C-alpha cells in the first residue's frame, strides 16, 4: 500500500469513529474501506475525500486533500488545493456529485496521517499559544475565544498561515467565499477532529479564523 493510501485510511477511520459531526466520508475512487465515492465532471482533477457534516445549521460538504507526512514536500505541495481544485471549482470548471446529485462545497482542507496527533508534518514540537511572556500572550485572546488552538505544531503553524496568505491574494475576486484550512486533532479534547480555517462572515463582511469541532 502506498503511503498516501495508508494516510487516507487512517484519516477515514479517525473521522468515522471520533468526529462529532461527520456523517459520511466519500473517497474519489473505489477503496479498501468500502466507503462510498464521489464523482466529478469538467476538469477531472479530484481531491481525495469529500466529507459530509451535519450540525444545527444543516448539511455541509468539504473537500479534503490527504497527504503522507513521510516527506515534507508532500505536505507543502498540498497547497495545490488552491490552484488545482479550489479555483477550478470557483470558475465552474469542475462540478462535484454524490449519487449523481450535484453538491455544493463549503470549503477545501488539507490533512495528513499526523492530523490526528494535532499537526501535519512528520516531526514537530508544539507551540503553546497560551504562554505568558513579558506579562502577556500574543495569542491569549485568540485561544480563549477558540479562534486558534491552544497548542499548534511549529511547522503546521507556519504552513497554515502561508496557505491563508496565498488564498488572501485572490479570495475576494469571487462571489463564492469558500473556507480554506487544515484538519487537525484538538490536543485538549482527546485529539478529536477539528478544522482550522479562514471563513467569511456575511454579517460583518470580513474574513476571520475559526477553530471548531467537526
């Protein structure tokens, strides 16, 4: 089994057994998990998963690109979700279907097999965002209001913000404002699956970070 295929099965099992809101996980092909699949039309470049979430606001679908963390470049290359998948979707060049019914995506995420450990790369040290230095913490308010996790992997910290910087250069060029981010476990909640995303709020007409359970 290829490393990426192994990573997919790890993430599939994690989401199916430990998530709060994931109803189903769809693969982009027939798979060893015997999970259902999604299909596309148009430019036929597909992320690895579509997850179906259900919460008090209804059903949401997110696409996930899963990478093996064995080589750092694999994780870094996952930023292709912006050009390879997200832009094709925003330009109506690729459409997504489940059971022959078109679905509307809410956003695009990146994950690796180490997502369930709270970070993306193979080896990382944790940054404690609640640490107090010189009488204050730069991220204390953000952690208090669950905008970012209390602990982040050092390389993941840099990666997600770099991804958002790239996205920020063109995200307002489109009427459809999609969420972009990563899937990682919450170190304070027994590593339950959480999203760390940038999301657009219509009420305030602004983008902001979100850190929430799925």
